[in-house]
C-alpha cells in the first residue's frame, strides 16, 4: 500500500494492557503495528458476523409464555398418569431423576 492508501489509527492502553499486548505480539512473532492491525481487522470481522438486532436473536424475546395454549404446557415429572397409560412397545426406558429431590 502506498502512503496515500493508508490511514492511521491511534488508541490508548493502560500499562497492563500495553504489557499484555506487547507480550502477545512478541509470542506470535509480530511487531506491535502488525499485531494491532490484525487485532482491528479481526474485531471488525467478528462484529459483522453476529448482528444482535437480527431477528434470529430477538424472536424468542417476542414470544410470550402467555401466548402458548394450555396444552403446550406440561412437565412430565408431574404427569404420573403418563406412565400408567403407556400402551406402546415393550422397549425399556429409564426415567430421569427428579432434579428437585435433594440427596
């Protein structure tokens, strides 16, 4: 890159942050300039990958427990009749321990 194609970025670090940054760069065989450049590029790329406002992250917040029909709410640990009414195959199965029981 020519000097016309580059921009300079400056930041401030505490003494401890600078020491950690310097040691990290040295361990990876990088100059401070190279390490800073790689860190900034990596940070920008990570920020672009996950948009917290993406509907995939907000859809669960929009669902209200009250909007579920009563038939959707169940807790098999409280449904003793489910085992008594079983008329399926003879496959064996093990019920999970009740997490509310203290040993």
